[in-house]
């Protein structure tokens, strides 16, 4: 049944993009819908594109696991748009460039900075795509039992069709539709879930105890895990426990460590404490409910998260490219203002799922797949055909989230890749003809395929981490590289190409290193872990300091066109500047 | 040694600036100066950038204060961490719901005020 919902969303998305509107013919159609999208519809599209798997599944999952501190994700994702509105929206639109590398080159007249920015766009885009695809894998397995690699392949295939068929214009329509699908899919079930919760006596997690099963629950473990059991409990196991093969046999699960094998089903009685992965005890109810008490160094972590989300939003490749689809700077601001409303409405919902998930799907703490809580709740709490239907709606919304964010990101990565390839080719063969312009669209589509395939391969080999965590890292990279470039580029006359390049390399490089260490290296504790997984609080100041410092040292290299660029960025369109 | 050129620096919105007939090199509208990037045009551009930047800074500053003060308050007053209202913990209401209206109000203030800044600028530079 849920497979049908997934198929429907994928099919609708693909059909919309192939037949919905005439396919993009010119290069500008491919990039930015020829800048002919109304502010309101553009805002829906931005909402659709921005609300990714991290927002739809990830926040609820993190709240389930860590509690109140994770509420800041939703706040940061919304507030980032206010910062973007205030400092960047209108000037960025007026810059007239298509992508951040375009902006960098136009503002600083430097090919070098352009290339560094292009590399960063591609890396941030792929880092952001990775959890979307893995989230799709988890969703498809949760609802249909398909293998983990199926989800990424399905999403990548649909994204390639979407992107290759029409570029930004068709993507705009599809994404506007997907915003409303996501909001509806999360908002309608919430009403029923809350009613069921009230009917259950409106419980709240037990303050003094670890999470426990409210009803007898069968947990399916797909990948072998080592768990720690606090109190001995009688369970029924079908599969492997430690070294024994069991076939629906009752066993006493003694206190201490156990290994539960692949594809094992464990049935827990009501009231049993949830075993947890070794070394990762979930916080007790009171620590979970309270802010600043579930994790290591929570005050630093909270501020670092806020900095990353507030400043990172403006640097996300798929967010920036959307601003060029507005007809002018004023429209860019109106769009952003509407987006704030759309996001504020949406982010009220995930915490409800997170809190209910803590009560009704605590087994996810044992399997570590907390991102699945949104999908499981209707069936767990309501059951029956109603629960199944709402579950289908939620699954459809989840796929809308994967598809819209993934196609937006793929578009922007493809745009930048295509531009760089184009320049490389143009530099070798000289002038271009109209015939070659047609070839350019074809090359852009090829770049789209490449941009979609690399993260798909990565998603199959990289170890899975909570969706919102990885997305948080992508925000941190963007905040430490593009945020200083955009802010200083728009508001400071003293920025030099050398300063910009040094700042991008220092901030972007440092955060990308922490990403590599956290994703590949062994887990760490204490400060090392917090500084690596939440780098923004030190990397953003570092990037700003390097960018400003080097610019001041190379003051003689301030580009001669700086005043002209700033004039263009800040003059409202209503003022007709005479030609020089 | 060449004599330093005398430049008159005036606030762009004052009457003195608008009426200053002999200001070289353009005797026409400020837009001409802006487009040709004369020192006078630059003064106008700087003034627009300054007003917009101050506005943005005020809005984002208020936002940072409103959000940034919350974790510190929770840290300073542990009793607040455990407080509940209507069965829901107060920190959840504050961070999950109450901050959103603040963000929306700030967005509205910015949107309105930035348009006003730009209108003022356009009026000033297009005055014949």
C-alpha cells in the first residue's frame, strides 16, 4: 500500500516535469525559469525545496532521541531565512548572476575565486544530498521492507528525469506542489495523533526512568547491533541472540550486553525498558524534557547550531539559485517574507511527532533509526485502515521531501558543473556559435546526470548517520564559506579576491575536514566530539577573520569595479541609471 | 605639486545638498552622478547602503538577542527548565512555538522599512 503512495508521488513528479510545462529550451530556462515566476509561487517552490528529509523526518527523530535541545533545529532553519532576507535577498537578486560562483566572479573579477566557489557548491550540494538519499532508503525499507539501496536509486532516477527534462521551470511547479503536499501530509495526521494521545490519557515520558515500551512491541532488527539491557526481561526472539539461533522462543534477556543478529525479531512485553546501543544510553524523561541536559556541552552545541543555521541558509546552493527566479530585488524580498510564513507554519509540526515518538516508538532508540518515527506513528497510535491511510500520506510527503530537495540541489550542482565545463571548453575552442548554445543545454543535462549519480554512489558506501545531523554539517560548511563571501561582498568595499579566496579556503576547508573526520573517523567524546560535529561556532569567526584580514593586507588589489558592482547590488530597480 | 581638489561633503538628504547648484560635475539630477560615479553619486550610494545595513543589523541583532538569550536563561534559571504550562514544558513552548511570531514580526518590519529606505533614495536621486 505504502509502495503505491511512493510510486504515485514519483510518477506525479516525473510526469509534471516532463509534460507539465513546455521543456526549457534556452540556457536561462534551465537555470532560473527565465526569471518569470511570481513571488508567491516562487515562495511555495522555495518552501518545497528547502523542507528536506532533515526537516520532515530528521528533526522529529532527533527530538525523540535527545529531547528539548533539538527544537533549535526548526527555529534555526526558519530564522536563517530572516537573516537571508535582511542581508542578502534583494542585492543578490540584483547582482544578476545565476550562481554563487557567478556572483563571486562578477563582484571580484577573479576566475580563481570563481573556481573555489564552484568546488564548494558541488561539495556542499553533495553533502546535503547524501542524507536525503539515505533517508529515502530508510523510508522505503520502513514502509515496504525493500533493501536499503532501493530508496537512493528510486530518488536518483526520478531526479534525473526531472532535471534532464526541463530544468528550473518545471522544477518550480513541481516544488510548489510538493510544499503543500509536505505540509498537508504532516498536518492532517497530527490532529488524529493528538486525539489518540488524549484518548490514551495524554501521557508524558516518565521523568525518572529511561524510555520503555507502552504496549507489547515486536522490534525487527535488520542490521546486527550490540545492545545494553538495564533490567532482565522476558522476550520472544526469532533470529540470533549472542550466538544462539532461536525460533520464536521465549528467553530471559539478562542485564548487560547482548548482540542481536541480522534480521532478528524481538518481542518485548509492555512496560519493559528499551535496550540501547552499547555506550549510548538515552536520557531519562526529565533530562529529555529539559533543555541543556541531554548531551555533552549543551550550551556550546546550542549556540554553534544556531550560528550554523542562521548564517548557513544564505549559503546553500539550492536556496541561492532560487533568488534569481524573481523578477527584481523587491520581489526577492516579498518571496522571502512569504517563505518565512510557510516555514514557521511547517516547523510547528515536527516537535509533536518527536514527542509522540518518544512515547510510542521508543524501539527506534534501540535500532538507532530514529528518523523513521514520523512514518511509524500513525500505525502505532491509531492502527486500522485509518492508521494505514495516514501512514501512506506521511510516506508520500516524505518522498516529496526527498525528491524536491534532491532535484533542487542537483539542479544547482549541475548548473555550476555545467558552467565550469562550458568555460573549460570555450577556453579551448574559442568563440561560441548559436549551434553551440543548443549544445550547452545538452551538456547541462549531462552535468545533471553526473551531479545526481555521485551522491547516489556515496550514499551506498557511507555509514548512515541521523539525517538532520549531516544536514547540520552542510549548513556549517555553507556558513563558514559562502556566508562571509556574500556578506562582505555585498556590504564591504574592501573585499579583495585574495581575501575572498583565503577565507573560502580557510573556512570551507576547515569545516570540510571536520565533516570528513566525523563521517569516517572513529567516534569521539567530550569537547573533541562537540567541536567536530558542531564546528560553526569557531569556523565562522575564523572564515570572517581570514577574509577580512587578508583583504586588509592586500588592500591594493581591491577590484577596480567595486563601486560599480555595489551600485548595481543596492540601487532599487525603480531608479533608472543612465549609461556611462 | 598639484593643488588638492576641493570636495564638498554634505549629507545627501539635506536641502543644502539638493540645492547646491555649483556642485561639479553634473548640474542635473543626482541619478546622473550615480551612474557616472562622481564623488557626489558615491555619497548617495554610501548613504543608501548605510541605512539598509543599519536596518538589517537592527533586525538581525534583535533576532540574535531574542534567540541567544534563551539558552542562557535556561542555564541561569534551572527552575525554568522544569516549569510547565497547561501540561507542556515551558522551554518547549518557548523554543517550539513562541519564537516563530518574533521571527515573523521582524521579517515584516524589515520588509516594510527596507522598501521605505529605497523609496526615499529613489525620490532623492530622481529629484530634478
